[in-house]
């Protein structure tokens, strides 16, 4: 159960502003069960109907584990997006006027049918479905987010990777005029933000390209107009504002691997037993909750994805 008593909402527990959070709670209270007395998991055996009412535009008030959705206000005002700011609460403000139209995504490399898609083509061609996923940042906080989007596999099937393709490389827009974090001073980072997946990871049913959340178009701060979501991996793999997707025959680097190779690897699978060199990954802070939760292997998606890593040393392949 999410505890929302104002006395408990302190910067110690929640790093976004208390005022903003309470505003969000107020806005959600009408339609949401986040304030109901009986949140949390109902054992199926009890035969009790889950009385939590989902907020507008969303089909369920919880994920498949019974964890409540993180309030919209938190999802959209506590963001990691270094192109705008390293301050999570400032991202939404600086990204407010980010231009997402016209927008194209160039899909190429080792494919039979390279193609440049307008964002509107992608929205029309691929049915947008809801996916309620946990998002676990490598910094050890997490959220539950109702996304809309479509499976990355659908797009890849359309461009037809050749038999040489082994990995997928993603690239974010490079536009320092719009993205102040990409200008000088951020010498540590090699813009544009890039990320990658192994081809079998990219083809997995759980991997989506998200175009919306909470039944609305994706806000700029969450990666509009289109971003990756790979929920069993640390959040930094889920690259925002994608303009380029290439099929390649090598393991692509990523901005975080380049910035700190000892701290961030290619796989970045959520794993309670593989600590970050500077902090434990055994537990996490669910935004909006008190205390900490145990981190779940593969962020709770082990049944679906563990086979992808059979026989691999997850400590070495971090
Ligand atoms: N282009 C780009 N994508 C990015 C990031 C970023 O800084 N730039 N941050 C990543 C990190 S560390 C996380 S935890 C998630 C956060 O997504 P959210 O702000 O929608 O919760 O986006 C990821 N995608
Ligand atoms: Mo993150």
C-alpha cells in the first residue's frame, strides 16, 4: 500500500518536491485507488474482486504482481534525461517545448528493407497497446508505469534483419539547441546518447517502443515521441527520443559504458546479487512508498527472460 499521509512525504523519502507530489496525488485521487484503504495484493484464492479502480486511460490500477501504478505526477516529474538536466525535477521544465513533430526514425544497417518512418507512420502502422511495466533505475529507485506502444519485434520484422545482424543499436536525437545538456560543460558524455540490445533481446515480446503513458501521448521528459522500454534491464537501457535504429554485427557501445566502463556494462540486467561498485542493488526504493523493497532478478520478469542468459556469468556480463 502506498502511504500518502503528508507527514510522511519528506525529501528523505521522495526526491521530487512535496508540493508537486501532493498536487499530483490530488489530481489522481478521484479516479485512482492509490488512496483506497485496501491496496496491495489480493490473494487469488481469497476470491475477492480487486476493488482498485484504475485512473482514466489505463485498464488496471496495478501491475501483474499487484503493485500500484506510480502516480502520473511522479512519472512525469522525476526523470533521468541528461540531455536536459542531471536534476530529475528540472527535466520536465527544460523539456517542455521540445519539438517532437516532424520526427523521423531511420531504420537501417544490416536489413533487407531499410526505411525512414515518420512518427505518424509508426503510430498508424503498429497497433498501440498498453503495457504496465516496472521501471528500475540503476540508482536503485523504481516505478510502475502504464505505457502505450508496440513491440520492437514488429518493426524489426518489417525491415527484415539480414542473417549477419546480431545486435541493434539505438540513437537519440542530437540537437544542442534544444537539449542544453548536450552543450559544453558535459565533457564527460559522448553525445548523442546511444544504446544497444542483442538481437534476441530486441525481438523479445517484452521489449517495446513506447509512444505514450497513462493513456496520453508520451511527455517530452519521458522520451517523446518514441523511446525504448526493456523492463528487465536497468532504466538507462531504455533510450529516449530515438531517431535512428541500426542492425549491426557487433556489440554496440553505450553512452554509459563509455562514461564509466567499470560501472555500466552492455547487459545491465536487473540483478539483486550484482552490486554497482558504489552501492548495493539488493534493495530499491519504490517511488511513493516508504522503506525499501527487495530487488527482483530481471526486475521480476525472470520467467520470461532468464532463458536469454542461460549459461552466462551474470556477474561478468553485468
Ligand atoms: N536519451 C536518453 N535516454 C535515457 C536517459 C537519458 O539521460 N537520455 N536516461 C535513462 C535512465 S538512467 C532512466 S532511469 C530512464 C528514465 O526514464 P523516465 O524518466 O521516463 O522514468 O530513461 C533512460 N533513457
Ligand atoms: Mo536510470
